[in-house]
C-alpha cells in the first residue's frame, strides 16, 4: 500500500463521514415535528456517556464527547430554525432533488426510499412538501407516481420541468475498457438504451440513479458503472466517463410538488383526474367542454385504475380564479365519475 492509496482511502472515509453527518442532521431536524422543545437534557447526557464509553484505540474519549457536543449544538440550531422540508425519492444527487432545489433553493431536501414514502411523509406532516416525477420525454409516464395521484388527498402546488443530462460514472481510476455492467433507475436505463447497447453494457435496474452512484462509490467494483447526474458524481467522488449519454438531447422530466394545503387561486395551470369505464366516450365529452371554452390542454394521459376503468389525467392552462376555467371544471365534474381537482399551480421550466 502506497501513500497515494492511503490518501485515497482517507478521502473515501471523509466522504462517508460527511454523508452520515448530513443524514444525522436530517433525522434530527425531522424529530422537531414530534417535540415541543429542542432541549432534552437527559437524552443528550445519555448519548454523551455512550460516546465516551464507545471511544477506544486512537480516539480520545474527551475528543469524542467534545465532537458530539458540537454535533448536538448544531442539531438544536437546525431544529430551532425549523426550515421547510421536502421529501424526494432516491439519494442525494438524484434528479428529483435537483428539481426540488429548482422549486426552492433554500428548502431542506430529505431522501426517501420509495415514492410511497414521499406521499405518506407529506400526508403525515413529516415533510412540508414532497416532489415526484410524473412524466419524461423519453421514458414516458411514471406509472407508479400517477397511480398514487389517483387516490391521494395531497394537492399539487407547483410543477418543475427539468432537463435531464445523464452521465456514465465509475470509481476513481476505473478503466472504461473493463466496464461490463451499468446500474441505474429503470427510467434512466430506458432513456440511455442506445448508448448502453453501443457500449455492450449489461443494464442492471437500481432503485435510484444517485443511489447507484453511491453504491459503486462504497463498493468500488472494477467492472460496474452507474448512470446518474453530474451532481451525484461530485457528491460521491466518482469519475465521469462520459457526459450526456441519454439517447436524445431534449430529455426532460416533469415533476409535481405536493402539499397538504394549497392556495388554488395563485396558479396559471390546473390538473384534474377522473375515472372512466368507456374511456373514449368520457374523454370526448370532457374535451368538448374545454374546446367550447377555448381552454388549452397541455397533458392528457390515462392509466388503468380498477378492473374495467381508467384514470384520466388532464392538465390545462388557466386559473380556477378565472370564471371561464371554473365554470368548465364544474361542468366536467358533473359529467364524470371520481372527479378531483389535483391543484392549480405555477410551473418552473429550467434551462440545461
């Protein structure tokens, strides 16, 4: 083992320490939702005693307790500040996190393992907001998310239209000629299908693009790369083998920001959902209402709901504060089943 090898190991350990410290602060911040005060002297004292007794070998107990006293102080500072939080599916560095920061650069982003965790976290009040992808120009509809939207009581309070630029990333010093496998979210693998085929890589679905990047950063496989964002490569100390590996340049994903409450008058776009047994007939009647009112529709999608029925999603331009829009929505509610106004909101469109 050389000096360079040891320094690389130290760099990796430092990255892990900072990652875990951020995760600890996130959990500490979320506990504020369940406490009336940031002070808990008994728990703090018990923690410091445990840290003191757990210190061994090179770590001096006094150093460890001093370090954790500072960590506890920073945790309480964050709890007292009580910033807005937003849950997103994936690990830090995910495109959903980038969309969340495009919506509000000061918001605290909290990773969630699954889409359902985002919905449940907002519904329970654990997070102030949630953000989920609904459609991509290459991969199409994100069906799992749209299926949750059918029954949720949450409201859409904003939308973010984000350019998605994928990178092929690998552990530092990896030889691209040795790469045999690529890990990423199934949607990302679909968006980069031609690149993967051309380079004779075997795609392995992973729960998240950034999660795949983090996994190979921790395990350091020689023959595995990940498809993720540039941000993820920077967070986890990976080399970018190639940028812009998506099959088409105009690769964009649209995200919905969700909350328990909303001021519907403030938006300039509305989203509705209703169910239909006779999809064609029901849809025609709805489209006729909007056409007669001169309302522009920007999205029409359907997914199977219960056996024999479909859930139909429609996005339209306009505000519920506009009588033309509100009257049309009332007509649609009277001729459809399971009608719900998902939200009236503004959409942010970011540039590459």
